[in-house]
């Protein structure tokens, strides 16, 4: 079992989850293929130890256990695993403080991706 970062992170990229990950398995894409790897964070499923400390830290509510990923985001499980195909293009980001989203911003982001708030 592993954790998955869904598209709710896309273009939000809060790094609170990176800061708490004990095994540094949360990555950012450094390459140019943004069509394949959009601007979000990714969890390496082979490195994740299923500790779950990342999930409550995500202010965008974008992280789910792989077996609990909502059907709306089912493609995101494969997208996280796809980093294994191009691992040299990923790195653990330097954590930068970001302003936390308001409840309204979180709700708007969920609606944008068709996920009930």
C-alpha cells in the first residue's frame, strides 16, 4: 500500500507534505514534459513506507491512500507510479513556505476537478 497525490495538488504545490515525509519519497518534476507530468507533487510508490504523515499536512486535501483514491482521480495513481519511468527528471524539492489556502479556495479547487467538497 502507498499514498497518492492527486490532481488537487496541481498548480497548488504546497510542500508541507515534503517537510514531514520521513523517507523523502515526495518529488517534483524537473523536466520539460508538462503534458505527461503536470505541475504537482508525486509520491514514489516504491519508496513510500505507508506511514501516512503526509496526508493530514496537505492543506489542499490532495493525498489519499492508494485504495481510497476517489474514482474521479483514479488516473492519478498511475501518474504517481509513472515517475519510476523517468526518475532522473524528479527531485525532492527544497521546502518553501507557502500561504495556506482558505476553505473557499479548497472548495473551489475541488469543484474545478469535479470532486465534491
